[in-house]
C-alpha cells in the first residue's frame, strides 16, 4: 500500500455569515478527509475575529494512493465558531474531492492560493475560503494501515456536482 503526503495551508475566509448576535465570532476550522478514518485536525481560533478570520495554519495528511486515484476521498473543511456558553456553532463548510485537487496540482509542488465557496448549514453560499495545497511524492508502506474502505472501485464515491451531500452540503 502506498501513501502520498497532502499539505494544506489555511489562509483566510471572508464574507462569512455571522452566527453570533452579541459578540464577535471566534472562528476555527476542523479539517478531515472523508474516506480516511485517521484524518481529523483542527486549527487554532483565528486572531482576526468576526466574519473575516485568518489563520495561516498548515497541516499534513497522508492519503492512500489507490483511494486518491479512485476518487474515494473528499476534503471537508468545516468552519466553526467557538462559544463560551451553549457549545460551538457551525458557520459553514467547503467540500472538495481530493482527486480534483490532485489533478489540478499534477506536476506542481504547491498550488498558489485558491478560493472555494463556503456553504452555510442552511445550504446557502455565504463567503469564501482561501487555502493553498500540495501533494508530495508517493511513499511505499510495507505494513497495512487501517483505513475506511472505498465504496466501490468501479463507481465514483461522489455524487454529481451540484448535488446536496447529507452532512457535507452541496458539492
């Protein structure tokens, strides 16, 4: 089984929906790769509070090469608002097939900043998220690492673009 490093740097978001009525939002992100059971990471809370947070925070994931090429992995970037009372609130999310990012980055070490529309929990587009990313060279692994299975190598994992994906928003 071979793995490939995937590096992402989360730069900023702008024009987000304000989910706090009495104070400024304190936004952080939860980043995961759906289809890989060991892939959840969080950013610190943005020092720029409000509807335009900034992080400049990097993360590294290792994705299974075969799942990447079979379109079995989706990058999910959830924006959350830290709350002192009542639990954290969802602000929005961005879902991008990892294969789409990989195909765009082919032959390049790192892609300059790209933007993707943020989808609110109500399913509306509100704001944009800016990040850069890159894929490293394949790393052969001799021992099996447990991970979530792909649904089917012959059928794509993702529904057509514009489809509402329960729990992840519009794709």
